[in-house]
C-alpha cells in the first residue's frame, strides 16, 4: 500500500510537532509511523468520522490522525489537535 500525505496533513503535522521538545517530537514521530503501519495492516482500525468517508485514530492524548483508503492508497488527510474548535474540523473535512 502507498501512503500519501495531503498538503494539510503536512501542515498540521508540522504545527503540532513544532510545539514539542526534541525528545517529545521524536516520540510523536515514532508513534505516527507505528500508527500508519497499523492502519496499513488493518484498514478499519480507526472509527468512521460521522457520515464521511474518513476514519480517525487517536494518535496521542490530544491528537487524532484522519485518513481514508482508496485503491490501495492510504491518504493521510490531517492531524487534528483536539484543543482546536471542532467546527473547524468539519469545515476542513467538507472541503
């Protein structure tokens, strides 16, 4: 399976990791990689987000990874910090 990050996924990942110390950033990066590997092994490991085509998986205490799978491609849609306004999440995912 091929893994592709959307532009917003790259931006949201960077904005989250930039707030961490070097050691916490390394742990978060490793957790991200292991989570992506788990998703590849079990495509439905995350729960469906509302009535969308997206699934979400809790990556850390405050961050979800949103993804979808199409034609053997895992699209990482975005990384969501739960401290943000959930209305913004719906806006992002509907665009």
